């Protein structure tokens, strides 16, 4: 007996992989210099809310040495994808707690398994976003705060 695995419709795949509006992106500094364009977990969730019904499950946090690990599973149309989130429990400068940071990381990584924000892995896209005047203005405004 052969079991057929559920699959997303081509239309939904295209929407999940599509670019988010430019204002959904942000720029942050990288350790050691440089910049990186990213999408916040809130904007990833808003994108999923906008285009599909989905379910989320999180594992309990696991702490090994000074690292907190959490697994997130997102289900869309009976298709499940997982992402791992990690955060140092001694890291300075994070928003919220280290558990909240690991949860956000796991959620974004699981969503990326469906294609959400996958274009951010392309260095040419990164250069284009980092040079975008709208994002640069937002970045500079946060730097002044």
C-alpha cells in the first residue's frame, strides 16, 4: 500500500514564497560589523494569517549548557513543517526572555520551511534590501532611540 503525502496547492505555495511588502522588513547590525535584512516573527505571522489557516505547536524548552532550544511545528492544509529555535540564556540585548526569543526563532524557521522569507538567504537580495531608502530610514530612526 502506498500512502500519498498531503501537498499544498501551487497557488498557496506561490503566496507563501512571495515577497512581503518592503515595510515588513527591518535591518539589524550583525556582530562583527555588517547589516542583515530580516522579517520579524510578527510580520511572518501576519503573512500566514493573511493567506491561510494554520496551526502551531511548540515543544517544551530544552536547556543545554547556556542554550535554550525549542521546536515549532506549523501545519497548513495537513502539511507539517518544523523549525528549531535557539537562544543563549546569557545573551544580552534580546527583547523579552530567552524562551520568547527561542520561540520566535523557531516559528520563523518553521515558516521558512514553507518558503516564507526564503528570499532573504540570497546575498543579492540582502544587498538590495539593505540599500533600500525606506528600510535605511527606519534603521537610522531606531539607531537614534
